[in-house]
């Protein structure tokens, strides 16, 4: 982080600022054995079903598609 601060790259400075703001979460994400892969997979599946429906149906039909898939 110190090396990036020494360079003249404003976009990288913004990235480092974001890392420093949430440094505890960054460290935990890189060191702890847990992840949210299963949850992300379910979210991805639901978004795919919603994209396939292309706003042609109601929330009720989306719920049926998700529970039956």
C-alpha cells in the first residue's frame, strides 16, 4: 500500500483508500476458511431465471420458477 501511495496513480489511490476503509474485512476474506460460494450460486441461479423471464411475468411466477428449479 505504501508503494502505491508513492506512485502517481490516482485510480490506484482510490482503490487503496477502499481497502484501508474495510481492512478488517479484507484480511478476514483472505485468511479465514469460510466463503459465500453456495449463497452466490443460488443468487446467480435466481438472476438467471429472472433474465430468462425478461420481465414478462409477475413475482408469483418467478417464485414458482425458483422453487421448482
